[in-house]
C-alpha cells in the first residue's frame, strides 16, 4: 500500500485526474488495503471519502459528490467554492424533471457556461500545494445506473487536474453491470477509466486464521 501510494504521487496529474482500481472478489481485503493506503498518504494529500451507495438516486450521487468536494476545497482554496456550486447546479440541470432535461441543453449559452465553470475549477485546483485523493470503496454495491454515474464522474464530469481517484470493486460484477447498460467491450471501457488496476490476491484461509489468532493474543495482553 505504501509503494502504490508513493507511485501515485509521482504520476502526472497536472492536466487531468488519474484513477486506480483496486479489484478482487468480495471479502479479499480491498477495504483493508484501501485503509492502509489512506494511512500511508496521510499528510501528503487532501482526502475525500466518497460513499455513493449512501445515495438514493443517480442524480443524488452527483450532488453528494460535489457537496463533499466543495466542503473539502472550501477549507483549502475558498475562491473555488462558488464555481463548484454553480458547476454542480448546471450538471444537474437545475433539478428539472427528466423529461425536460433534453430541452434544457438547447438553451443558448448553457454548454458554454458549464465549460467556463469547469475551466475555473481546473485553474483553481492547479494552485493547490497537494493533490486531492478521492477514495470510493464498495463500488460493487451499486446498481447499474448508479455505477455508471460514478464512472462518468471519474472519467468526465469530475476529471479535474490534481485529483487522484482510488476505487475498490469486484471487476466481474462491474463489467457485468456495464454490459447490462448496453456498453460493448466493457473491459476496454473500464480500462480507459482506470489506467492502473491492482488485482489483489485471494488470502488463504490459513493466513486469515493465523492473523485472527495473533490479534486475539494481542487483545488478551492489552486487557491485562
């Protein structure tokens, strides 16, 4: 985890975000690995812990992400607060019903406004002294439309410079859901979003039992 963290901080993120996927079957230790990475990165970056599976709808996922993003950036570089709010509002089409949203894109200047606010955010983030790391655990808890919204955030709408995304997921599940959304060559689609994928090896039962035994002994002596 320390080595991967060091490698990430040597990656060029001056113009766009970089994303790494931590993959393995359920129960193979992805969350533990992510926690170790977060410890290793402490003090070297600004961290955002995003939990999209707390949201009820795909639209709420976008709103929740940018609210977390705004709160973090506000403490670091306050001039970015308003551009982030406005950009998020434009992305959600000002809360219009889904059947009206296609018409909303026809309003003159709307596309230009989104691009201008995105440019402001990008310029501001380049001023930060440290990168922003967004961790997303348990992506395989999400339904297909929710998963697609998170992937779109990483690849497009929030692919800002000076950002690093670290996502944990069961790759077989994610590929299956992407395929269900009608996207062909799902593996290739995922590779474009996550240029680096780390596939964790499955932990042997004997190793788990030994770890549990040692933890129980440590707890016994700590309790006196």
